[in-house]
C-alpha cells in the first residue's frame, strides 16, 4: 500500500529535524572542546584575521580527527559551517558582507528579512533555535562593547565600521519569537554634485544654496525617515565645503568619508572625526553629549552631528546659536515637523526653559531645514527646503524655498530667503549677487 502525501511530508520533516538536531549536537561538541584551550582565540576571531585563520584550522583538524560527518556535506563544508556559527555569524555573514544589502531584519529566530534599495525578501535561512539566535546576537553586540542578557534585553550597538545592530531578547520579546533584531549597513560613499543630480536627488540650485549656507554661517537640519539618504547629503556638503573650514564630526559608527590625502598620505583638509563609545560602565560611556561639549574646545568652523536622537540636541542648538555652523540629521515626517522633534529632544535634557522660548532657540539655531524622502522605486529626493523665520503662538513660522513637484517631477524654487537670512550670509562673506538672487520670489 502506497504511503499518503501526509506520511511522506511527515517523514521529510522528520529527516530535516533529525539533521538539524545532529548538526546542533556536533556544533555544541566542537564549540565546547575548542573553547577549553582556545577561548581567547575564538573570541578574537571575529575581528582579527590571524585569530580567524587559527580557528578555521583548529575546527578542520578537530572534524578530521574525530571523524565527524553530516549527510550530504563534505568535511570541508562541515568545517566551514561550524566556523561560521562559532567564529562568525553563521548564515548572516554573507548578507552582512554584501554591499548591495542595506538592512537585515529578524522578526523572530526563524523569520529573517533582507532589504535592498529595490525592496525586500524573506531569507531562505534561519537560526537553528531561539538560543542559537541569542548567542549570535550576544556575539555581535559585544563588538560594540555592550552586553545583551536578561537584565539588559534591549541593546543598540555596532558590529563593525558602518554596520549598526539593534537587538531585543526575552523577556522583552515573546519567547516563541525569541530574538528580534535589525542590522543596518551605512554606506560609506562619497557622492559628487554630478552624481546627486544624476540620481535626481535635488536640483543644482538647491545643492548650491545648501553649500552657500554651511560655508557662510547658516546651520542646517536634514529630516526624514530612516534610509531616506540624509547622511549621504550631509556627507556631500561636508566634502564640498571650503577646504579652509575646520570640520568636527560626531558619529555612532563611522559613516562619513571626509579625509582627503595626497599621494604621500598627508591630510589636505581639516577634519576631526569622533565616534561615541557605549559602555555598561557609566564612567566609561562616551555619548554624543560628551563629544559635542568637547567639540567647542577644538575651534571648529562646522560641527557635524550624524544623527540627533535625544538630549544632545540641547547642546547642538546652543552651539549653533553661539557662532558655530551645525549640520545634523534627525527622524521627522516633514521639514516643519522637524522643529517640534528637535524641541522634544531638547526637553529630554531636563531643561527648565519654557516651551515657547526653547522653540525660539531651536528656530534661531537651525533656520534652514531639509526634508528628504525615499520612494518605492528606491529613488531618494529632497522634497522641500524651508526657512524658519520665527515662532507665533507656539507655531513655527516658515517659508518654503524649494520644493519637489510630484505632478511635474521637477524641483522648483518657490520662495525667496528672508532679509535676516540674507544679512547673515552677507555678514559671513557670501557673494552679494548670489544672495540677491536667492531673495528673488518666483511664481
């Protein structure tokens, strides 16, 4: 009597389960035995090439000596897989190293999504178990100096330069889902003006205006959702800024490629680049607030805060109101709403300044706000550039200077800069003809 489809499916699933259980047993055996004498080498293998090669050799020798086998896998294939799970990040390695992948999102230990600029898809692989997922994430966040465990179940860290990770584990997440995470790759690229124009990011007039601002005393905020390309535009402006400007950058992980060197490796521009250092030890933690306060002692012409998320906004607006040009990015749904977002971040500092007065400070600090958006086809465009001119009854008064017209698919200048902004530009040496042109009102 022939077997039913259900019976065949059951037997197939049983074989898969048994294979997975057998591999987990081998993985645990190899990890335990190698860790006894080579724990330090195993820990360093994630970041050091020599340690990585040593671990690969140890695993290969162990598999051969103990005659470990898995159906359908050669000795080398088994050793490579064991290395990926012990010293690397298993199946995630190939996605993390792929420059075309922007994000890896784990909805649970067995549901992983891969995001590119063109869309997303479900990864065919997943972790072996909830515990396997937690072990891998713990290894990742340790690279940023942090610990992920039951007492600290939510962590924002980094894996390597330009690769961030946010992770959560039970009891914060559902035990059935296990670990939840998001790994985001920040592309460290230099975009030229011609490239931004080719990608339809903005018009030449818009880019020239923003560059005129940071070169002549006007601070700028870039607002938008995650992945909208704010950092790319910020990097363009800093690279295109006058070469005599002293630029001090503050980042969580290195995303801005700004240093220009000659053939002998000598710096041709004036760049001080800093990164935060998260730590479980309070005295060892260095956050954006710390680096912003230090920035003022390094005589910067431009302070670049890669992304404001909290109380550091208070120090940033103070710096911008005391003669420093500050360029920064933040999450907000429009250029005008970005002012309310900065206000709320300033209030996280515990200030006693009234809301109306503080909003006035924010407007004074960041008179120009840019809003950027990513479209479904992957295109990233500057949708609007506004100038905030004041606060009335708690509401920010702003005029739109440039806008992307969705109906026509064109960028347009729709308003002229205020007399106050024009005066600031002129006081800081901007070309009078260029400023006069910006004051023109177009219809």
